[in-house]
C-alpha cells in the first residue's frame, strides 16, 4: 500500500504517504508516482498543494479544484499552514532545541548545504527528547519550504536523519536503517473560514513503532499548542 486516506472533503483530500514512495513520476525508481495513482483512484483531477521527498512519509495535501489549489498555494506561501514533522537521529546534537536559520544552496550530486548567510533563509524550529538505544526524536516546525530543508538542517546540528543516505544518517555509523526516519506528522490551516487540524502518527519503521513512539505521541499530542515562539 502506497497511501492511506486521512480525510476526503469537498475541497481537498489528505493522505498518509508511505516512506519510499515518489509523489511524482520517478524514472530511476520505476514508479509512476503517487500523484498519478491518486488521480486514477479518485477518478478526478487533483492538484498537489505541497511536496514530500521520497524517503518522507506522512501527510500529503491535494486540492480537488484549481481554485482551492490556488488558495492553498497562497496559504503555504504566506506561511499560514502550520507543518510539523517527526524525525529520529543518532548521536548528540549541537543543541537539543531551538531555531535553525540560514540560506540554502546546491551542493554536489543533487544535495544541498546550509550557509551562514540569511539573505533568503530557510527557517526551522525544533524540540527533541530521548528516544531509544542512543537515538533522539525531534519535532520539527519549518517556516519555509526549501528542497531538503529539514534533512539539511538536521545535518547542520550534527545529527543527520536516521536512514538518510544522502546526508549521512545511520545507526552506529554503519548499520543500515530500514527507512528514512522523517514523517510529516501534523497540519493546521484555515480554508474558507474553516479551521482544519490533522495529526497522523507514523505507521512504519522499527523506530517509529510502539513502544518507541508512545511517549512521543503523548508529549506531542497537540504540536500547535507548544510554546514555539515567533
């Protein structure tokens, strides 16, 4: 199964994308893409409101009309859609919570890197807690939507996301993880005067399963209620 339906409204659908699935057609992976599959399954035009990397699981929002797509695009651009991600990494971070800000630029082989300059910066706040067996869990709140933003910013604090081969994540330095441990966990936004709140715990991956995630879900039950600051 490549996805599960979380919500199906008159204006949009929201699905839980599985890890390792490409949203758009991926020639390298030989996948037609989740977007095309959803259009076929729902038998109607759909418009993706945002994107998720192949390794990232979780909430993916798609509009049912071009008008709703344009409004959601405006909300994302205005940073009026609150996005929250769960990540797991090994090692000791340079800081356990805080704000990461910096410009991003292309590096080698399709990767990106974080700069110290702030001309057009990516911005992410995060909190973390101990997870299991030397692992630490992170709740990430991005305020921008740059390519590979969260993956690059985790690497910048010294803890690449577990299973993120591009940016060096692993267990103990050489043991392969069973997936990339980044999950689009929650969304909150207001569309046409109606507020929507969705939360979707991860459903796959050894370190994303109970009992390891029980305390995470308990402490981060309502991520929008945490004292994030400005």
